[in-house]
C-alpha cells in the first residue's frame, strides 16, 4: 500500500505545528556552554526537504545556530566514507550507551567494547579517525567539506561559540584522555578533541540540516545539488546509528512517539530522516532536561503523527 500526501498538505501541517508551539516557553537554553545560554529563546524554525529537492520552510530557517551534536552524524558519515561500515563497527561500534551524551561511566563500563559515534566519546574517536591522520588542518578541511557536501552549502564557524566551548569543555577533555587510556583514540587526543569542539561550533541553518537529512533519506544523493555524496549502501547504516541513540537515553521514547529516527544537538537543532521520503529539521534553543529541544520535538512529532507517517508503518509514501 502507498500513502499519498500532497506538498500543500505537508506545508499546511508544518505551518500548523509552528503556529501551535511557537509560544511554548518550556525548557531552557543549554547553560553549560555560555554562548548558548544567551541565544534568543524565541527563535523557531521548521524545514522539510523532499527527495525532489523542494524545501518547505517555516519560521527561522535561515538563522545560523550551533550544530553541536548533530555534527556527530556528519562526521560518522565521513568516517564511513573513509573506512567503510565494518571498520566503523570495529573501531567505534554501533551500540546505544543508554546514558547521557557526555557520560564517562559509559566509557568505563564498556572499556573492552566500543560504543557509538553519536555520543561524545565515540564522536571524539571519530574525529581521531578522520584522514589524513596527524594533519589537523587537512582533517578539519575534510570535516567541513563533508558537511558542505551533505548540506549542499557550507557551514560557518561561530568563533564565539568555539571559544566559549573550548574554555569550558573539561568533561570532554577527560573523555578524550580516558579514551586514550583504553586505546580507543587513533590520533593525538588533544587534536581530536579540538576538532570535535570546532565541528560542534559550526553554524548551520535548519534548512541546511533538512537537506543533509534528505541526503541520508535519499541513499546518499543530495536532492538539491544532485550529487552522490556517499555509497547508497551506507544509508541504512547511518539511519540505524541515528535510530539507536539520536536522543541519547531518551531515544526509545522518541522513536516510539515520533516514528522518525532523528538526531539532536544542544544548540536546539533536531534532524530527522524518513528513508525514501524526506529529511526534516526543526530548531528552537530551549531544551528539556536531557538536552533535546522542546519545540523541535513537539513540531516534528506533530507533523509525523498528523500525517500518519512512521518509519515502522511498512507502507510506501508518495509526496506529490
Ligand atoms: N558540544 C557539546 C558537548 O560536547 C555537544 C553536546 C550535544 O549537542 O549533545 O557537550
């Protein structure tokens, strides 16, 4: 069976979601990174990119916010592009930690067993793996150009965020060196941590994230630039990583209630992938206690449920 949805229906439901939640004041901006604490909490944008390249935008979709942990997906893709699916599994892993994004206990508990590139520890390991090993400048270029490929346009470093995060990332420094202790970092630990911090400080828009999500949903072909960015066979691997741990210790609840694999970041962005259908992104700074944007979650859930879309429905979807 195939479900049919019109583009105007999708536009209408996205506009309803924006209208319904724009005045919601629940949650608060991330406060452990000083720059993020001061972002306007009323910003709110929703963007949907269809696989024909058409983008639906509502609200603040051109505002550049900190990509933060959503970048973990992008760099996991880069590592998959450079090393392939098997090596990622062996060198980092693909298991949920069931613990918060910055957990040190997770590393201690699983010291003989790698975890996922979508929590801080695995993401720092992923940065350490980016080729060419030993060359921080070239590694950074590879990270940025991979994000540019996926989004169809370049991200821009938010210097103030990078500075703010570098000055306060004590927990992540411990993670980098603990990983080194367990031989789970494959380049210089300080350099790997710096690359991770810098990638989290890249400014990105909701529109760009929806295009990146659509590239994953479209088996590696960016629907806007029409360029094949990664091997189509990697697409289900990426979506499986996102499904397992995209919302950290809240991932099961998220998937159960929203029906879409999605990745969050403490900058307020959420990027959702509906394979074969669309990429969706929402952005609003105030977060719940697990570090996930309150309004972005509400908006994406509303759109999915209202349209009866669900990755587990087992039905094809045609958007025309
Ligand atoms: N840069 C943030 C950190 O490492 C990212 C956390 C997140 O977005 O979940 O703490």
